C-alpha cells in the first residue's frame, strides 16, 4: 500500500453438455433433438483488420468468452452460422424449461453477435423468434435466481472459521472477504486490485478501480474503506495479508496452494466465488445459495438495514441508478411494514 499523494494514480448430435464457465450458466447435461440446419442467405459484409481490432477492444475478455460459449452451445445442438429464424426457434423450443429464460436470452445475444461479427444479417430479431421468446416467457416466467446476501453476522462467523486455516491462506481469505464486503466489490474488481491502486489514509484506505463492469472505457473510480473495530477491520486485514505475503507490487490477491505457498498469478473471479462458498459452508451455510456476488449483495442489504440512503449506498457500490439497488433495498423496507391487525 502506498501513502496518500496529492492526486491518486489514476456434445453430440443428440445432446449438449453444459460447462460451468460463467456464474450465470448452470452445469447440466441436457439431451435435445438435433436441429435440422436451414441456412439462410444473408448479404455478407466484410470489415478491415483494423476495424475488427477496434470492435474486439470494445468488449471485455469475459464478454467475448461468454459469446463464444453461446455460439458453441448453439452449434453443439445442431445450429449453424449463418442461421435462420426457423432454426433459432427450434433451438429455443428444445431448451425452453431446461434453461432459465435469462440464459436463453443470453444465448440469443451470443448468436446475434456471431452473425454481426461475420458481417451477416442476424435472424435473432425476426418476428418469429421474438414471438417464440415471448411465449416462453409467459409459459415459464422471467423471475431470476437471486443469490443469498452475506450479511455482517455471516461474515463474522466466516472469519472465525477462516482463521483455522494455514497462516497465509487464512490471512488472504480474511482480507479478501472483509475488503470485498466493505468495498461492495464485484469479484472481477477484487481480483484486479494491484498494490499501486491502494492508498493509505489516517482513517482508512482508498482503492482505485481502473475498470469495472460498468466502466469498460477505464474512466476509473475510487472506493474508500474506513477502519472498523478490532479484528473485523478490513484495513488491518489487508495490511496483515500484504505483510505476511511480502507482496509489494502487482496484484494484491493471489492463489495460495495447499502447502501455503503463494503464486505469482492473481486469483481468478471464479476462485473468489469458490472461496466464498467454502467459507459459508464451514459455518453450516448453504453453499449452493451463495456466489461471488453475495458480498456485494450483502453490503447493499446491510447498508439498507442500517438506514443508509440509496445515494449513499450508490457512492460505495458504483450503481448508476436506484433500479438495480432496489432489489436489495425493497425487501428490507417491506420487512419494516407494521401489522395493521
């Protein structure tokens, strides 16, 4: 950590095996009839290498990987690129009720991008496809799974169990969990934090987020984490981790093997989710109900319970509107409604 400066440095033909590559994709093996390919004949277009380069730079590596997986799953079910509205409708019908509506929508987005990236006319917005998707939504509903938020009491219990690990792994997990909660960070933001992004102040630390999910252009924003009481202090936990790990440059959070040896490579976003699941499991919590997003959701919920106003919560989380934040705040407000009986 650095001292404060005047200005901070800125499957088969008949089946499909799903892979657990991203948080929104459930690992399942689905059997479905192969879809007969009915290729369309869109007007083809070409792009220069320079234009393709800029287009590639417009998307994060996670987004590119997600779109590639969508296309892979579509092809595994018998789909082709270029495709036709009829072929896509059959794909949706084959997996409706087996995949969540949100996952089907993501698949459509990936198929759409696969056409556009090849200079092809996309059939995804065809009225036939839209009508089929509307029918699936009405049949199965659109409610999305919400992960369980990790609240303060959960976190403190997790700290106790975390301390029973080997010294370095215990220090890393404690810092990761406390900093992740106090900063309301996304897991991708946590693993991207580097030593030069952390500035110490008398009353806490300031962490620079160079990029985030909602800031792909790299405008950057800072998150301030104040001191807390005793061994629940995220500032002291981070300082202890950096001291015991002897990390002075590069990524703050790194892999620690079973022999308590620290790797040079940073943690992956998926590793953060596994650490959280492991920690909640050790205190008897349901691992299946939590994810890498649970700490961020927990901060929002805990802040609402404490009476913080939406604008104060947004300042920490980086939400640009109250719409998403309301999913965490409204349940808390509802539980405060008194009985009229």
